[in-house]
C-alpha cells in the first residue's frame, strides 16, 4: 500500500496539531515521484504543506530506511549553516502508520532528479550547482557534532571498517550471489585506512538529494534524505558523490538521472573542488570510492530484492538488478589501483 487512508491522515493531522502546527483543513497526501528507499508524501491542508517520510513496504536494509534517524539529524542541524528543512514531528514508534514516520516543513524548490528537470540549464548552471553542492557538503563537515547534540550519533572512529561490515552483512542477509562481491569485499578488507577526522556524514549525497532554489541552480535550500547519516569520515561523502556520477545510477533510479549528465563536472573535478574549498586533502580516496560502489551495488540489490517480492511502488525497476555487477566491476577497478 502506498496511499494513506483517511484514518491514517487523521492520525497524521493529530500529530501535527500536537506538535504545534496549524492544520487548516482535511489533509491530503500525494506520493512524490522518485525515491527508491523511503516513501515521501506531500501533505496539504489547502493552506500549508509538509513532507512526510516513511519506510517502503518490504524494507530489507534497515539502515537505508531509518526515518527517525534522518529526522534527528535535520532537527539538530537547524541551528547551523547547513541548509535543512524545518523538522516538525517524528512518530518513531509507528503508532499512526504502523511504521516510523517523520514530518518536516515543505520546501518550495526545484529538484534536479532527471535530465528533463535540467533541460533548460546552461553550462554555467551546471557548474554553479556543482559548486553549491560542494559548499553545502563542506559546511556539513565543518559542524562540530557534539555542539549540536550529535556527539553520540555514531561511534567516532573506525568508520570505514564499520561501513564495510554493515554493507557486507546486508549483502549476505539478502542471500545475494556474485563472486565479484566476494572479491571486492576481500580487497576492501585489506585496504581499510585509518580515520583522520570525524564529522557528520550524510551517506547518500548527490544532486537529487538536495532542494535547489527555483531559477538559482547554485543555491541549495535544503539537504534531504539523511537516513544513512552518521558520524564518520568526511572523505566518504565526497567519494559517494563521485561514485554516483557513474552511468549505472540511471539503471538504479530507473531514469536518465540529472547527476549522470556529462555536463556536470567530472568526479576528479568534484574532488579537487572540495579539497580547494576546505583546504584538506582527501586521504585514502580510492578506498572510499571503491566502498561507495560496493555500497551502491548492495543498495541496488536491495531494490531488486523488493521488486522481486512485489512490494515496490512505481515503474522503472526492470534494469536495477543488471546494475549490480556493473557497480561491482567498477568497485574492483578502483580498488585495484590500491590508492
């Protein structure tokens, strides 16, 4: 079920009212197009609008669907220079919908999800957007987690090893079979680097996980989709952003993704831009890039797993499973560089 019933909407309205929101009329809910992990709805009462997030049916990767976690980090970051939506209320126990759900204020904006969404962009628009993305990510990595109440948001050290254990565990849980995954995992185990610094890590950073100002491609109004966030190595966020530039993202998302467009700066240019913006070298970058491809392969396998189980919502899932070996091969190529 992807639609919200009248009873569920009435429960959500009560949550909003209890949180101090004014609900001017009966709520309606529209499933927002896109998204292969949590489901996002636009709630509307005719006067105000909110965004509701809940896990998909048949979720198999808990860490990829933790709406309570993403709500917590957005609420904590509201007082910082990091652009986030205003946190409203979180039903962490699932009392209203039967699953955890979180509500934030709706942000009127432009989302660069598909090539169609950026069809009228100039080359300068693409460059401005990439610069805005890097600046917003750098701002996130400058936040002191303890200063915003996130000092215990995750263990401060051994991020790389923990991520490798988590995603390999998810792969095994789905009983997925591919010798390339075994080879890549073994190579990554031998490459695990020391962690130079600890910051808040988004974990899923790319252009369609931010909301842009309409008509201003370089102004990020809000970073969204925080369910993979934790404390960890900031290098991982940059590597993930770069890995998502691979054309296989089209198959995972089921569309021609804006972020895979050749007009955006190349991955190496994004890396250089971040290093120049922060004044920090990205150590062990090849490890984190290979791990990002491994993680994306596991996420793709999870999407394909849910599709085979018949619990996915929407279209465009047919190619997802075919992207898994492509992503694993790319991870092996990067890991073989040994950098």
